[in-house]
């Protein structure tokens, strides 16, 4: 591989100076030390990376060496595994040396041979190690998912993997869940409670709000951390905060900008069109969506949106009925009312 490694991708993000303590979630990550995989899967702005940094700074987290890799355009399998080995070598300098040489050889052997070599090195470690793969939704290469699955299948008991992602990865989650080798942290877990929202607005954002205003903001954002932060930024310097809170919706320009840039633009045009058209529905099911859009396949699309964590919330265990996050639905309706003809 000729391109140099970007070492900042291997740095553990520093803990923010002011945080809202989240002991219930820290304990969930502690449980992950007894499992192969911890999956943190939620839409943009739910504090996934912040949570792992906070856990690493906790007493239990400090006891386990942490190898960190922030992913972006790393869909080349060789580049991906070179980065993984580099992250692991930040914890143990010699690990993966042979695997790295095999990866970079003119005629590398099979991927299983290379990963087997890495696994043998990891098995010889005399300490627990946690590998964090942050922003794993950036990975789309089937070959990488396949080799990571092989790694998980043969993972030594003292190695643990944390995957933080906006989209559920195509890894054997059902099998790991059934074998009690999976800890899951999802949007419903990450959302701020009303008490946490109040603490965030006061301690982190420096706002002093009436309890009723905090309750309204928590309800309309549904505990979405980025939504609360954007609302707080919009309130800076305002005198009548209660009036602002009462009028705050998904059509506020800060919310619009964030959801366009971080969420909708990243989706294919057919999903953009589907979500905008179906935003008129308070509750969504396949047949209703088919009727609104004029196309078949609404049920499959809803399941795809749920898997992609696209602010789509299931309302039952059978995956029949869904709804959009309140702010996301308001945002979509504002796009529907605009004259932009869905050009994001």
C-alpha cells in the first residue's frame, strides 16, 4: 500500500470537559467486556462516539487497552485491515506484523489466511483488548464485512469489538444475539431522558430553562441529542425562551441544515422521494405507503429505513407499523411544501 496512514484516525477522541453522566449506558458497555461484539447503532447526532469516549474514561474502561479506528473512505479491504492492525499496534506493538506483511506482499494469500495470522497474534496477548470501529456505516465492501465476520467467529475471549454505526452492519447479529455474544445500544437507549436533557441544556449549553420548557424540548426532540443542541444554539441570546420553545419544529433552519447535510443527502434519490411523500402519514405501513407513493414495495422500504436508522421508529414487534421521528417528519413535510421538487 503506497498511501500513508492518517494517524489521527487512530486517536481516541478526548472526553468533553462537560458531560451529562450516563451510568446506565456505561454499564451496558461494561457488559460488552464479557461479549464478542458491542453494537452501538443509531442515527446521526445521538452521541455514539461521545459515549465510547466517556466509557473509556470511566474506571472500568480505563482498565482495558483501547485500539481506536475512525473510518471514512476505507472500503479497500487491504487498506481497512492495514488500519485495523495499526490501531491494534497502538496497544501492542508487535501484533499483526506477519499479517501486515502478507497484506502488502505482491501476491497476498487468501483473506482467511491473513486474518488467521492476526488472530493467532491476538490469541497470544495476555490482556483484554477492545477494538473500536467508529463510523462503520462508511464501510460498504462485502469483502470487509466477510473478513470481519470471520474475525468475530474466531475471536479470542480477551478481545472485544465495539462497532459504532448509523446503519446496522451486515454482520451475523442474529447469531451473536442468540449466543449471548452481543450487547446492543440503540437510539432508544441513547436518547436523553427529561432529566438528562435538562442537565445537558444547563451544564453543557449554559441555558437556564423552566422545567416545562425542558419537557417540551425533550418531547419534540424525543431525546435526540443533536436536536437539543441545535435548539440550544438557536436560543443563545434570546430573552423569551418559552416562546421559542413553543414554536420550535423540524422546519427551523438549524434542523433543516443538519438533516439535509447529515441525513437526507446521504440517501439514494428513491429513499429521499419515499420519505418526503410518506411524511403526510402519522403512522406508516406498507400498503399505506404504496397508496401514497403509487409504487409497490413500501413494506420492504420501511424495513430498509429501520435498518438504516433513518429516524424511522417501529411501533410493534412484527415490523408492520412505523412512524417517523417527530422532528424528522416535520422536516420532511417542510420539504414537501417547498418548491424545490426534492432536490437536496
